[in-house]
């Protein structure tokens, strides 16, 4: 039985990945500062550890065949744009120590979760942006410390491969969303925040919601089930360079809000307020993804939003809004 460590297993993608790997027949260890918030983990073993610390990384990776490195201090644009020092410090320590501990313990394969935030700001200054190819990451100019750290950790993985023959895989996620992720408290991302605002509007009968910026900023959004399928396929492939994993259908934030309101069955008034928006436009070029994995994400934005909205409306209802 293959033994896999998932770091960040108390978080959104890590928790879903643990369940997915269990369904594939793996023995799974989860590691995180915290347990999953919304349902019990499916992991065989779950260790609550601070992975900024070397000795904890050694303990977590011991006896593992594969490591899926998803642990990170992260959140939506509000969090990322306001915590540069903390993010760069914490995530550098987590990734440097997890990678070296995995190598020290003889792990066979290592997957690093990078982000579309590595792409340079100068390629994302228009709403009608050209989809980003993997090689567009250079010359480097990520917008935030979060993206700079991801880029450095990508390079570290590539150097471990070149210098030590350590098998690393690097995936660049583009806005992953779905149930069982942060939906309130400041770390939630746009789809979850909009679902919460629209569910609250529906339940309260006050149909005005706030949107950061003018609502014309564009993104693509990828449903969580496609994300874990893509992670699994990439780990099994022999592709060793960074690879996009996301949808290539771009929508504005206003359009996203309208789609969610339609799912909720209400009309909303959008009030545009000042707030962090990130880059002006971003989309994934999936040419390489299709070539390498012979697969691209399959779940439509409408279907993913429907599943997510149903879950978040239930959370809002339970919280007493
Ligand atoms: P998340 O915040 O839900 O999960 C990250 C987990 O890491 C959290 O549970 C957190 O407690 C844990 N963590 C933080 N500091 C830790 C520490 N010192 N020791 C141990 N655990 C620690 O985020 P997510 O959305 O599941 O993201 C998973 C990975 O994917 C991250 O590396 C993130 O940067 C990357 N990513 C996510 C997205 C997205 O759209 N969700 C996009 C691009 C990249």
C-alpha cells in the first residue's frame, strides 16, 4: 500500500485530497496545525504539527512514499495583500523544511502546490487578459509576497530534481473553489465570500451585496473535484516542470455574483466598494495541461457553484446569520 503524506490536510484542498487518496487505496497521513473544520478527516493518521519547524517536518515525512505539500499560510486577496512579511516568512520555512525532510527520509515523489499568483503583474493589467502559459512566469514580477515565495519554492523543487535526482512535481492552481473551505473570517476567497453574501441576502431579505472594486476584474475558477483529480494525474506523470491546473473560462466578478444569485434564486443589487482586487485579469492557458495529462478540468462553473452555494447557504443558516 502506498503511503502518502498530505500537508495542509486540515485545510480546504488538503482535506479533499486526503479523501480522494483514501478512495484510491492509499494509506494517508495528514499534517496540519489544525484538524479539518467541517467534517472529520479520512486520514489513517493525523498529526497536528507546526511545519515551519524542521523536526516536525522530519516526523511528518517519516516512512512516506509520496508527499503532497499543500500546507501554507494563505487566504483570499484581503489576507494576501495585507500580510506580506508573515506569509513570506511562514511559507518559506514550511516549504524549505518539508522538501528537505522528505528528501532526508527517502520519499520517492513530492508534489508542490504553487499558484497562478507567480505570474507577473505586467501580464495581468487588463480585464481581457491573454491566458497565461507556464513560461510566462518569467521575467518574474509577482504582485505579492505570496507569489514570490511560491516562485522561489518552485525553483527549489526544480533544483532538488537537478542536483539530487529528487522526483518533484509542481502544480500552479488557478482559483480553486468548492464546499468545505473557508467561507467567513477573512481567509475566504471570492467564490466563497460571494456565496456567503448572497446566502445572507437571501435569508435576510436585504438583497444588496458589496463587491470589492468595480466588479470588472476577471478570473477563471476551478472546482475542487477537478483539482484533486489533476493533482493525482500529475503526480503519476513524468512531467517535472510547473503546470497550470485550472479552468480556462474567464468571467468577471460581477458575472460570478450574478451566477450565484441565479442559483440562490434571488435578484441582487451590487454595491461596488473599495477593496483589494489583486491583478486586473487572469486566465489559465491549458495547452500544456492537455498535452501532459491528456485531460482538462471537466466540471462546469455553474455546477461547481451550485454545489458550493448549497453548502455555504447551509453554513450561513446554521450560523444564525
Ligand atoms: P487552506 O488555507 O485551506 O489550507 C492550508 C492549510 O495549511 C491550513 O489548514 C493551515 O492550517 C495549514 N498551515 C498553515 N501554516 C501551517 C504550519 N505552520 N504548519 C502546518 N500547517 C500549516 O488553503 P488551500 O486553499 O487548501 O490551499 C492549499 C495549497 O494550495 C496552499 O499551498 C495554497 O497556497 C495553494 N493554492 C491554493 C489556491 C486556491 O485557490 N485555494 C490557489 C493557488 C494555490
